[in-house]
C-alpha cells in the first residue's frame, strides 16, 4: 500500500472498525509522505512547526498538525499543487459561498478517484447498472459535482440523461420519453417539477422516477426524520424515495445515505474525518462540530486537516446495511454563516426549514447584515402573491414558534426574487446573502 493511487476496495466499508482504522492509517502515512515530498505548502507547514512528517502514523497523531483553512487555499492556492501543470487534466472551482472561489486542479488519477467516489455513492443508495439517471445538475460552470455524477454513472454502467438544471418542461419531456429511474437534483426543484406536472396534467406519481439523490439542501433533521422540505415533497410524491448526499469540492468525496436513511456513509478509502471545535480540539460524538477532512489518494491538490466550515454530528455505531463506517448527520449550518440574532444562535437551514413549510411562499432570500449597534440583523425577502398583513403576521408567528425569534419580513415580486436567486454566474440557487462584511466596511 505504498502507492498513493487508490486501490479500489468497496468491501473495506463492511469490515470491522478496527480494520477500517488500520487501513486508513496505512493510507494516511502514504499521503503524509507524498505531501512532504511534493507540496510546497505542507513542506513549509511541517518545517515551521518542527513536525517530522514520518512520525505521523495514526489518526490520533493528526492533532500534532495545524489545520488548513479556506483562507489558506484562497491566498496560497498554487502552493498546494503537487504536480506539474502538464499533468493537470481538469480545473474546477468552489462556489465561493464564503469568499473568493478556490481553484482546484485534478489529475487523471483524481478524475478516476472522483468517478470511483460517485460509483460508491450510487451503490450506497442502491443504484444498479440497470438504472437510468436523469442528471438535473449542470456539467459546466466549473462545477465539480455534475461532472462527478456523470463519471460515477459511467463507472457504474447505468444509463445517463444530461438534462442539466431548471426547465421543468424539458425535464418532464425527458422523463416521459426516456423513462429514467432516478435523478440527481436540488430537492426544492422537485417541488417545481410537481407544480409543472399538476398544471399540465402529468401523472407524476406514476412516472418512471423512483429515487431522487438530493444535493445542496437538507432533507432530514438531526434525528433523521424528514425536514419540512422533505415532508412537503413526501406528502406530494410519496412514491419518490429521497436520499441525501453531502460533499464539497475541497474533499472530492461524498457521504451518501443507504436505504435505511440514517446518515451519509464515510468512504474510508477516500477520506479521513475529524470533528473539531472553534479551538481545533476534537469534539466527542453527540455534539455538532466542524467537519475537518484529510483526503486520501489525491495527487493534484491533497489536503491535510482542512476545516470545511460545515457543522455536523456523526454516528459511529454499525448501520443496519452492514457498513461499519461512521455516518454524518445533516449539516446544521456553516460556521461562517452563523447568525447571532436577539440572543439566539442560528444557521440558515433553521430559517429555510420554516420558510419551506409555508405553501404561499414561492421563493425567498435571507439577508443578514450588521445593524447600527453592531449586532446581526435578518431580513427575509419573500416572493409571494399573498401580500396581506395577516400573511406577514403568520410568517412571523411561524418563526417564533420554531426558533423563538422573528426576522424582518419584506414582501417582493416573485420575479425579482427569482432573478436574484439565479444570477448568470451562479451554479445553484442563492437563498442566503451575508452583508455583514460589507456593513462593517461602510
């Protein structure tokens, strides 16, 4: 196992926790040695902190190494590159949700690893070669995920229809012509598909689509029950089985639910995960913490102890599906998006959960800014045809009943909100805008 390249072994996730840990630690040592030889950034990190990389042998030893942050990637991106430019096959960028987008360079090995990751992801969700995937996410705009799903589908051998995002009419035309069995989709878009089907006499509940693997929005609560968004989809389309998958460009890996829907499974061949607090100390199971990742098997831009900023808890007990890997619970929020409002700490998903359960709301954007006394303010801009005072009061009462506080509400034209949610350069809908830094600078 001295080679950095991935040796595909899907059976490892079913082995004992002790065997999984031993396997990961062998892979970790290879990764550390590769970084010590190839990465300018990590060579300096080891030297400046008097770290002998060859003494890092266990997962517990990782605590001897400082974390890597988004800012490090933004300011020193090229120093993370471990290969010559002529070995780079594909360039992607992060979405830039929390600042300037970060460029990631992938080698041929990394693309193969990405395909294998999604092969494992689809297999975890019970997808088989006989299935047909309708890809409702973009393959362009420097987006890693859409390309990963496409390559994972190819590796699995299933059929693929590359429709891309949006355009319900084209989505239904494709479903009715080709009969795909599952889709990759942002879950709120499923509501748009249902709405279009209802208006156009399409019996969507009897369509060929039986599973939806969902990205970008939370489908479940911390106890794995469906979130308000998940409940709403399930009430309207109970025949559609919903799966959550969590990933990021930085980790080049994903955590996907199995058929028991009790957390996203770690793929131990591809990634090591720690859970750290604000002071970078390990946090025990049962407390949400910052998902911190060390990639395995990446040759272009491997990362060591990268803090994603996503706040999650995890479950370590064996799953009913037979896998013995840890499972990630739903993302509570992103550390950089934490809001302190009227004495209450909030993350955008808590606000989304309230808004997604109010049928008359067509669309919305949450804006957070700094007020004149230096504290956080929240304004929810809502697109709806119901602009009555009673409706605004109902929205505020809904917030108070769920999260104890009510933000400012602004009723605006549906078309205006839609235009701002889907700007030309965006790869996914923008529902949260953080104006706090801008407020501080004014």
